[in-house]
C-alpha cells in the first residue's frame, strides 16, 4: 500500500482564499480590516521565522498586523502592560504571544491576561477549560489542533468511534488535540515520556497524531496498516547528503510509513500551513463577532 499524501498546503490555501474573499466583501461594506497583534519576546530564530510567516500571510489576506518585539530580558510587568494596551485597542481583534517565552516570564500569567475574546491562539485558561467540557464552546480553539482535525476529516469524514493515539501532551498541541478529537467522539489515548510500551499502544491507532519534536521517532512497525498518520513535528537536522546544509524532518519516519499507512501528512507541507490558515480564520472570526457582516 502507498499512502495518500495529505496536502496541507492545498487545504490551507482553500481556507485562506475564503478568508481573503470575506475580508474583501467586508471592506466593500466599509468594515474595518481584522487586526492581529503579534508579540515576540527575545530573538529566537525559529520564533522569528514563524512570526514572519504569520505576518506575511496577514498581508496577503487583508488582515492588518501589529507586531511588537520586546528584548529577551524584558520584565513580566512590561509584557503585562503591553497585553493590557492591546486588550483595549479596538483596531486589534486578535492577540498572539509567540511561545516559548523566556524563563523570567510567567507564561500562564501572560496567557491569562489576554482578553478571551481576542485569544486567537485559544490558550487562555477559559478557552482551554471550555474546550475540555462538551457542553461549552470556547471562543477559540488552538490553531494546530483545529488544523489537524480538518486534515483528518479530509480522509476520515466521521471520526466517531475511531481509535486515536496522540503522542505528546503539550498545552499547544498534544492536549488540545486530544480534547478536540474526543469532542468529536473519537476514543483518544494520550501518550507521553512516561508511557510504557509506546509502540504497542500506537499500533492500536486508526489515527496516529505525533507531536513530540523528535526527528523520525515513530517507525513503520509502530503503525497499524491502513492508519492515518498526522506528523506535527518540524525538526531541523543536518542533511545526510551534505552536512553543511540542513533539512526539515517530521517526528515520523515518512519514507517507511508511507508504505504502511493509508494517509500521512508530509513535513513540510502538512500541518504547518494549516496552523497559519486557522490563525487567520480565528482572527477573522474575532472581527466578525465584533461586527457581523
Ligand atoms: N509556538 C509554537 N506554536 C505556537 C502557536 O501555535 N502559537 C504560539 N503563540 N506560539 C507557538
């Protein structure tokens, strides 16, 4: 069997085209452009690249971006003051604080300060809590998990009753992905560093989501034939063909697994583009809630 390669780039493009179209119509009705504030603390190169992509996509779709950078040694109070100002600014509909934050900053405190209606990352404890309860709908659901659900549904239209295994329990990806898929009635197992017999548990999965940040950790022998594999990893490693260069790899051994799975996301071009598209969708949703068309 050769797996279907799930084209996250193409699916993300369709979502972005729809967003651009809606923003154009809103403009024609004299409505202000959605506004996204991005906050970076420090100069981590990976975070800079991620943010540059987000800001460029805003420009392409007609979303105004407001970008703020604080020095790596910024104090908690300075960042808190910035968040308060952004909460009050009516031109800003969404606020994104790029993670991770430097060690002197209390990340939970910062995320808790973002107005839940502007929390386009879905990381505020109110939004995270509402995601965990079936009877409540959060203002926003985190971007990568939302993108993963769309990618899975492009292959399996109804995931109710499917066996899902999520490797990784981060607050950004693993945990909210497990909660979101569970809300959609999948049977979900969450695995992490302390999990015993990880390969055996993975082999149960109809849908395997891997978000560990460990290059090519998941081997084909861990994958049930016909499973759908979602690889969230983005790892930069030396290029075996030319060690002076680097290549991007996922958390799964794509070349092996492509012969076992029924579908798999590539790295790059799978989950990554979806995260940005959903961030744009959440920002438009924030503007739409404030001023419906
Ligand atoms: N760092 C890695 N992924 C993300 C994300 O989705 N949002 C934010 N704010 N920071 C991140």
